[in-house]
């Protein structure tokens, strides 16, 4: 499978691409296939997510939520998952909490007076 980048093809978002293919081996090159009838649309990476916001909190728990992306912010493709990372109190946003389509997350076992970032 080949991945086409914008150069040298100069495709832009929402262009319809139709292709035909051929194969080559030691004995030569085959006749081209028919052009595909459905085509493929050029898509793009989704936009940056909004910052998660606090929904509820107690001394040891909190729930954060984030807004879903809607087209065209999705790159006009389905979102496969949202990822939420936090610093678990150490200042480094490397611990992944969520990799799914949920849009909120509740944490328990938090320590009062600790700063947590998402």
C-alpha cells in the first residue's frame, strides 16, 4: 500500500482521488486495472482538542470532561479515540488515562493539596 503525500501530487483537502493499478515482476508489467469507481477523499489530521475542564471534585476524587470534535474539526473522518494524559502529581504529562470515545473521566485516590494537570 502506498501513502500519497501532498507533494509531488498537490492534493488538497476533499479532493477525490481515483486510481488504477498494475503490477510488475521479472517477466514484465501487467495491463492496468480499471479505474476504481468509488475513489478516495483526501482527509487531514483532526484539530487540537479543547482543554479538559473540571466537572466535580471532592478531597480524593475529581471528574474531568472535554468537548467532542465535530466536522470539519475531525478532519472530516470519524474520531477513533480521545486520549487523556495526566501528571499524577509529578509534573510530567505522560500517564495515559483514556484511549476511547468517552468524553469524561473520574479519578479516585487523589491526595489533597497536590496539583494535577490533564
